[in-house]
C-alpha cells in the first residue's frame, strides 16, 4: 500500500483562497460591487420593497468590517514606527 501526498497545486489554491478571504481590500471591493448597483435600484423607487434592501443590509456590514480591518492595520503599523 502506498501513501500518496496531496499535490502542491490544490494546496497552493487553498493558500491563495485563504489569502484572498483575509485581504480587507477584497472585502471593500466586493461589498461596493453589491452596494452601488443596489442603491441605484433602491433610489429609482423607494416605496417598493426589493431584494436590493437585503443585499444592502448584508454588504454594508461587510464594507464596514473591511474598512475597520484596514484602519486597524494602518494604526498598528504607525505604532510600530513610533517605537
């Protein structure tokens, strides 16, 4: 019986996906991709409840969380330079 190791390419793909998931800039871009079109549809007729309200409710906290992570990293790096 042979033990086969996982090939390197799926492991690289997993590492790349983890890096993309943890990148706050990707979160900002993705959330803005959902927020901006939703706002255009909502502002077209605000009296009708649309699925865009739900998309906006989900993507806006993602946007804020990503911005918080970016600012926290910026402030932490500034403290490192101060020491």
